C-alpha cells in the first residue's frame, strides 16, 4: 500500500464553509465545532480515497481516476 500522507484542512476554510449555510450573519461558529468538522472532513476524504483506490484495483487500473470516485460516491454519501 502507498505511504500514508497526513493532511489538515485550514480552520479558516472550514469556518467559512460552515458560515456560508447560515441565514443569519450574526451566527457564530465555535472553535470546537471547527475542529470537529475538520476531523469529520478528514475521515470523509480518507474513506473516499480508500474506496476509490479499491475500485481502481478491482478494475485492474494502476492509477485512481475521477471515474473511480464517481463510482464510489453514491454509497459513500449514503454511509455518511
């Protein structure tokens, strides 16, 4: 299996993504909520990568392509 790469989403990016869905501009996001959402996003991306890699392997492909993500996405979204 390939080397595992550590990554992290910027807290500012997560906060902006969360506040985009708020209807009231006065609504605030706590630091804990941003950290928690960052972990959820990290798990989601890691799982999507694993499933796409498994799909590519099942199709005897040496490289993961967008099509592999498209095939795993419906079930991934249902699982989350």
